[in-house]
C-alpha cells in the first residue's frame, strides 16, 4: 500500500498538542531516525523534555562480519543511536538502553520486558509515548508493542509510528478506520536534521563491508523517510493490553 492510498486519510499533527515528558521507544537503533525524527525535532525545539529508550542491542544486523563481532557492533550502534538523537536535540543524558537481543525480542518474557521498561519510565513518567505501530512488520517491533504500551501510565497519550509499514506491510497490517486516527507530519522543515540523524547510522548504510549477508538500508527507504510525511496512529481504544495489566 502506498502513502497516497491511505485507507482513511490523515490529519496534520500539531506537535504543540503533545505534552511532556515525551518518550520515544525504539526497538532498534535507527527506528526513531527513520520513523519520527521530524516530530522529535519539533518537540525538542518546543522545549519539551524528550527521552529515548532503546530496547535491543542492534547487534544482529551483521552476524557474519569478522571486523564487527556482536559486542563491537552493539557498542557502535549505541553510539550511532546517541549521535543521531543528539542531532535531533535529545542529549545523551536522556537516552536509556536495555541491551536486549536484537532479532529475538519475541523470546523475551513480555512481563519481564514490561517491568524493565516501567522501571526506566519511572525516572520521568511519560505524558506522551511514541512507539512503533503494533503491526509494524518487524517481529521485534511487534514483540515490543504490548510490554511498552502497558509500561506507560494509563493517562499517557500514545502515538504509534510507522517504520517498515509502507515498505513491507500488507493490507492487514494497516490500521482500519475504526481502529485508529491517522496523523501525518511533514518532514520538510526538519529534513536536514533528519538526514543527519539517519546518516549517523553508518553501520546500516554500507559502512560494514565484510558481511555479504549484512543488512543495508535501501536508498529508497531513506529517501521515503526524508520525503515524508511521518505517520502516527492513535488508537481509539487506549486500553492497556490485558496481559500487561495482569503483569503490572
Ligand atoms: Zn526496527
């Protein structure tokens, strides 16, 4: 499905309506750069307190690279993530990383994950939470959704951002008109800073050349992210998932 064929149209998002503290949750380093950089720029420019939480270590993108064994790759990706966020106005002191296994989040006990996220959120309980869309087509994004959603205060405003949905999502992955409001945010005003944030992720842009099966962000994906708009889905039902409620 293409952006210009959205199932039920979208409304322009006004970042001033989003209260702080704002938390951006990224299952992988680069999700926020691709999916919500323009919104982060708008929020930090407004002076909002913005925190970022990285769930996995990002260490599975190049599993066969001799020069980047997993520990080195994970450390490098953490630095890239922080550099990208700094370009968007989020200081390192407001970055938090759980270091869970990239590519295997669905094997982490959701209750344990929820408790960890809840512990981190306690530093500045989110009034606004940005997390990947519940059916964004990556298993780690889907596995993160319930525990992260359930870890925020019930009163937090929750916006779910699209990362892989336009590229890889089938029709069922998109929200239905009954399920969520669709917000869009133009990228143009923040394009150069968003480009800086994406460029910080050098390991994902061909910077590691000794793993023929390693992951590289397609230039079309980067171009789409820089063209925009960014998409945010706000579910009409903001209830906490039952499984998470039980574990909280
Ligand atoms: Zn991701």
